[in-house]
């Protein structure tokens, strides 16, 4: 195994992606991030610690975006390559 300190690291490409949605807390106005919330659920605000119901997103939209971006691989900056 080569010594990792002697070789420069090459940039790593993404191999998957998730979508992050931000919901405003109805109690304090804080922003609550949720990853692909495709089911109705109760979110908890990290600011005020209160819970509130969220409206889920359409799972077909998530699948479409992941397909169009090849699960993140097509979103790489072409100028960086």
C-alpha cells in the first residue's frame, strides 16, 4: 500500500445525491432542513424544539431530478474536469 502522504489526492466525483428541502418553523420562523421528505411527517425545529406537520414532496419529482442529473454525476462542473 503506497504512503498516502507522498501522493496528492485527486478530486473525488459524486456517486449519489439527495435533495434538501427547507421548511419554515411555524412557531419560531427557523429553517428546518429535511432530505427528500416524500411522506407526511412531524418535523422538529432545532431552534425552538417544537414539532409541526410538513407537506411532503412528490417522489416522482425527486426521481426525475436524480435521473436527469445521473444521480449527481452529471452535475459536476465541466470546467473543473
